[in-house]
């Protein structure tokens, strides 16, 4: 996007110079030319740096990988790095300089042109100027502009350094609170695997009755494995990632002081080895949660919606984490799931298991949905088909690795997504039920679980009570009561979230 803005600006402003309108004096023409040359230098160098990072690290310049590297280095380390990678840096440096040199020559030649004054030429220049100005109005475009990226990177590095200065103190306070709250821990070995999806709605899963066959593997597991349970009704209480994680893994206990509790601190206090595997580049999530991990595995170095990092990357890392010899293990896998853009969430060549002109397509057309919504719906469902493969694979390798160890496997999404059912759009939604409707899948190698399968399938689940279920599974007893909020407890008392009730009654 930065390169696109550069091209538009390049042509627009040099045409202004070449057009010679009356209000552009010689001095102003020189200023415009110098500005374009400087601008050319900034953008071409930005492209060179970005190209180097993609080629060598599959990372973008504003990724947490780069932010952390810059925040955690000094001059001596930087010099050593430059010496070690001097050849590669020179290649990319010469490449960007060649582009800059070529653009400068073009600028000089174009500026020497004498373009006839006409309404047509003036209109063309005005359109280019409008596109340039509009690109700065659009927040998502503006953030890709090199100068804004550099400023954002500078601020992110400072923020990261400030966080590292404070995190030790903050984590110690969480661990101290956990030490005072944990009363006992079950002695038996235990493995808990928590798979957290992204923007995945159960409404588009054939496992939950959707007419398109988007989850054939999970449907097969449901038929063959009586220890596999899906809840028919599950909801997130948040519609975006960071607030959703906060609701799932942090909570306030019922005390007058409203004491804040961090779930991972309780697990560490209970002696669990924590592995955090992430296929999302999200500094907010990493700062809040993955810093508690004994082993942090990051698979994605490209932040934002344009990140193309398939979730199959997590499979070998999950296998490795399961093979580690720890008596008590909590393994958290954060998938990129169905994070928009949906077209980037499945490999090329993924074939639909449904016809294009099926009941879903016809129904959307009858509701007057736009062509864009139909396309996004198709992409979302193809992404769901790919997620079916990943989710089922995580369960199968978990089962295979824990034949002789008590184990629980959980899959849920941080939040849902509206997929054209209640409006002419597909994506994050705070105002429709689809934004909060999620799947909740559970498997355990406890043999008596099969007897409770029907009961638990009909027992609703809310994601902000996940922490209480995890404590229950881990055998962690605390000095506060949570039995009525643990989905597996016989005293579980369902209370529908207020946001869900209000959206259900919304016309």
C-alpha cells in the first residue's frame, strides 16, 4: 500500500510540476521536486527493508518479531548483526538504491515536460490528488504508509521496553495472589490441551447442522468416538480477540475487594508446565498471556488481516509439546482460524464439498444479499473446511500421545462472526448474534464421560467461564467457590450472558 500511495503521489506531483499552472512558481516547483525525491527515498528504502524481512524471516516490519528484536538489542548487538548478514543486507540495499536512482531519473525527466494546459489534464491531476488525500483519510491505508509505519514501530518498541520493565513486577503480583489463593492441587499427572480458534462460528459448521458439509472430519469423529462431545449452545461474551481472551483467562472472584485473578498464574503456582503455541502475531495477547509460558512458540511474524500463515504449522509443535516429559502440562494453541481476510485462510486448490448454487446460496440471494457477501460466505466456508482438518488433527494427535496419561482436550473460538445470516456482511459483529456464537468441543480419555455425553451436549457453555472449567480439570482447588460455573460440575448452573439475551430478543 505504501508503494501504491508512492506511485500515485509520484505521478500526481510531477504532473503538477510539468503542467506549469500559474500558481506554481519556480521556487515552489523546486520544493515539490525535492519533496518527491525525499518521498521516493523513504518508500524505496521501506520496500527494501520489508523485502529483506520477508525473504529472511517471513516477517513484516511492524510485526512483534521485529518490535521485540529492536526492543531487545543494543548498539553492539546491532553492529554484530550487520556484520553477520552484510552480504544479504548489501544485496537488498543495492536493490532499493537502484529503484531510488531509477525513480529519481524519471522524476527529473517528467518534471522537464511541458504538458499543455487543458481541463482533461487538470481533471486527471485532481483525481490523483484526491486518491492520495483519500489514502490518508482511510485508517487502514494510512497505517501502511512508510512514515506512519516507522512512527508506529518507534512507539511499539518503546511500549515493549516499558512493558518488559513492568512485566516482572506485574507477574510477581499475579503469582503472589495465586500463591495465596491455591489451597490444593491433585497429585495425579495431567495433560490439558486448549485449542483456541479465531472468528469461528458454529452456525457455519455442518457438525452443528449447517447444510454445507464444512466439517466432515469432525462429524466422523462425533459418530465414532463417544468421548467426543459438542455443546449444542455456546457463546462468547466478546466480539473481538483481546477482550475475548481477557474474559476467558482472567476473572474477578466474589470478594468485596473484587480481587483480580490470572488463570495462568494459578496454573504455574500449581506446578503446571505451560506451553503457548501461537499462529497469530498479536502483541496484546502475547503481553497479557504468553509471557507466563515456560515454552513460547511463535509461528507467525505478519500481523493484521493480510497475514498468510496456515494453521497446519502448529501441528508439529503440538506433537513436540505433547512428547515433553512433564507430569502436569497445559498446552495452549492459538490458531489464526478464520481471521479476516477469509481468502487467506485456506490453501489454494481447496475444493468445496458443496455446489455453488446450493440451498445456502439460494437462501442468501432470496434475502437480497450482495454479490460481495456471497463471495465472502464461500471463502468463509472454505476456510471452515480447512479448519475442520486442523481441529480434528489436533485432537487425533492428542489422543495418540496421551494413551497412558489422563488428558483433556478443548476447542473453542475466541468469538464468532456474522456470515450473512442477519445482515448483508460477513465478519466481526458486535450487533448480531453471529458475532458471539461459537463452537465448544470437548474430549477426555475418562471412560465414564461417555455416560454423560447427552447431558453435557445439552448443557450450554459460555466462554467467560472457561477459566473455572480449566481449574476443575486441573484439580486446582482455590479459596473461592467456582463449582456452579464449571461446565463439568454436577452443580453447574447456566446463566445466559446479558448480551446474548439482548441480541436474541432483538428484532
